C-alpha cells in the first residue's frame, strides 16, 4: 500500500506540560490529532476543575492559528480529592476523566495516591457520575521488580476495583504486558486500555542492548518480546477495548541524558507514522483506523471525527531535536528515517 486515508485520529493519553515546552510540543500533536486526553501531572498537579479550565485556556492560547485541536482535560487524584470536586467535574463539559498515579510511580506522581483503597469513596462517585477512571497501573513497592510492577498492580489493586465498581469505566493506561492484555480482554466492556507506539515497536532490548538508550526509557518500562507481541495482537485485533494513546511525554535532553534520566518518550511529531509502521509490520494496516480513530471516541462517549488524514509511503528523516527555548527536546527515532509520512 502506498497511501492510507483514515478518519482523523485522537490521542487518548498525552503529556503537554506548560510554558516553552507546551509551545513546542502542542503544534506537533495538533497537526496529527483532532483531540487528546491531556494528562494532569504538572507541577503542581491539576487537581481541581478550576485549575483544569485555566490549563485548558493556556493550551488553547498556545495553539497555532486556525487549529481546531481540542484538549480534553483530566484531573489528578490525590488522597484529598473531594466528592464535591468529582461532582463539579461531572458538570463541566471540558473535564473528561480522573487519573490515578500511585504515589512515586512515575514523573510528577509524588502527590498521587498511596493506597488505592483510600480513594474508594471517590471511585464510587466516579461510577455514579459515569466519569472514566484512568489508571497508571504500577505498584511502587521497592520489593517488586520493575518488570513485574504492572502485573502486580492488576492482581493486587485493579482486580478488586473492577469487582467493587462494576459500572465504573476504567482505562488501563499504556499497557505493557501480556498479563495486562489478558486482564483487559477478560473484563467487561467498561474496561479498556491505551497502547503506545513504543510498546508496539520495541522490547527492552531497544533500551538496554549496545549501551543504555535513555530516549527509550519510559514508564511502565519496555518489556520482553513476548509482551510486545501480545500488545501488537491486541492492537490489531479489532477489539474496541484497545485504542491509541501515545503517552508522548517530553523531557529536556539534558534531563533524559542524565545519570538519573527522566521517564518518558517524546513521540508526538511522528506518532501516527510509528503506529502505521507497527500495523504494517503485522499486515494489519486495515485495522489502524478503528484503533486510532474510532474506539477511543466511542469509549469516552464522544462523536467520531469527520475529517480525514493521509499517510503516504515516503521516506523522511525525523528531526534530531527541537529548541524549546528552555533547552533541546529529542524525539523518539531522532535523526532516523521513517517510511510513512503524514501529509
Ligand atoms: C510520563 C511523564 O513524563 O509525564 N512518563 C512516562 O514515562 N510515561 C508519565 C507517565 O505517564 O507515566
Ligand atoms: Zn503518561
């Protein structure tokens, strides 16, 4: 296939940050996607409707002129999130979900929740108001190996949440394991998941073989090949529980290439191209549109987009970096060639 025309996709998991970083990364996403679920892990985190609406205005003000991109806002759950805040969120047309970060699990998660049981009254309210509950599914217990943290979270926390709140809509974010694919597949239709391009294309060798490659370091961490294959099978299955969420997570170059490098892959400028590469490698380009453009909107109860985008078989070179005004930002596949191009 030389050309692929699909309905304009949405990104159901995105980090935009603030300031110069926001101004640099937003046009990359707005060029590819019609809407995105904007993650709330800023410093300080977005915990109230008021903060989310003000962040939304900051995003709208940073959009390139004429862009129709729509940021879909989320709130960060803490141990002190109130029932009143959940109600207020349910009444705002701009707030689409709440996000759980286990405290200490990832970038800017220190204000997160120490024990998910702590927030069961809030989950009850999310269920009542039918607001999606987005989960970073990893335990932080130092005894648990980093490669097992997702599986253990599902077993020790998420299984009980699914049981206690059978009507709660849950998105298990950025799946990385076969165990997680099975968990989501076996749960009811209220449980869905996002899958990133890096977890479809790479296993942990990309991060660790031939020298440590910090731009492939994200959380949850890349896993073994067996898990990558399970994710690919889920993404190309046509099962509407699995949809696109890039988890594009920009960090300045000097903080990635560091003795204690930040977690997050920056994929926004080449996101659709990466997904096309992954689907093509598995002879499943015909399944890309459902995954990228339909299932997420359906799950969130939003209309599907009506315009389309075109990808062509054209070789191009990914820019080596972007100047944010605060430092350089290095994308995934920096300086490498890609074979699909969004035009
Ligand atoms: C994300 C970030 O940098 O905000 N990092 C990452 O590795 N994915 C946070 C997250 O989604 O875990
Ligand atoms: Zn993320």
